C-alpha cells in the first residue's frame, strides 16, 4: 500500500531552490523525492538528538553522585 500523499506549499530561498532543481536533475529524481528525503532526515536527526527524560534523569543523578570519580577517570 502506498503512503498517502498530501500537498503543501511553502517558500524557500531562490538559490536553494535552484540548487535543489540542479541536484534533482543530476540524480534523475523528482524534487518532491529530495524534499521528502530531506524532511525525513531532519525529523529523524531531531528525534535522535532529544534524549528521553528518564535517560537524562539517570545521567544527571549519576553525574551528581560520581562527578569526582568521573574527573579522576578523565585524567
């Protein structure tokens, strides 16, 4: 089953759009495929950059308890 597509409109810098068109042409792909790839990568990167709250809590608790040890180990 194909994913459902939805149209949307936005504006981008004209030089960026020109580069995007050139890249699409060079790769023999449609602009929409490159935009979808870029958006997917951006979202995945942002999700990965945000640590889960319980993980950060455990890290902060560990750091508070063992900061002296961590400093010694770093030397």
